[in-house]
């Protein structure tokens, strides 16, 4: 099942997320360090979406956005860090 990934950002933080019935059921959040650097600090996926690749979809959306905007990423979230460690093809957005 394909989930629609949305993006919300303020001057200091942001999130890529999936919403269902008006509630966030999955999200990957970040803090904006400066105009071209973010720190990914948390990923959470509702258990009802487990095993559907939603966390990976959130990360893919973040990586595509980072590439398009020239933003570099510091992953401190354990999920994001593990995915960057596993997949060399997305490490170009890392500091």
C-alpha cells in the first residue's frame, strides 16, 4: 500500500509524515541547525503500519528533499542512522 508522505517545516524544525483520519500515524522529525543543515532526531511508525516500509518511505522523501534543496543531514535518530549506514547510495546528503 502506498502512503502519501507530507512535509511540514517551520524556521526551527520539520517533519515528514503520514496522516490517517486527521492523525499522524508515522513521522520522521528534524531540527534545523541552519539554512543548509538539519539533524534528524526521531522516527516513529504506528504499529498498525509495521512491515509496510513506511519508515523507509519517510527517509526516501527526506533524502529527495535534502538533495533538491541542498540540505545536509546529521542523523542522530537510531533508525535513520542505521539506514544511512546500510545504504551508501543515500549518504551524499550526510555532512
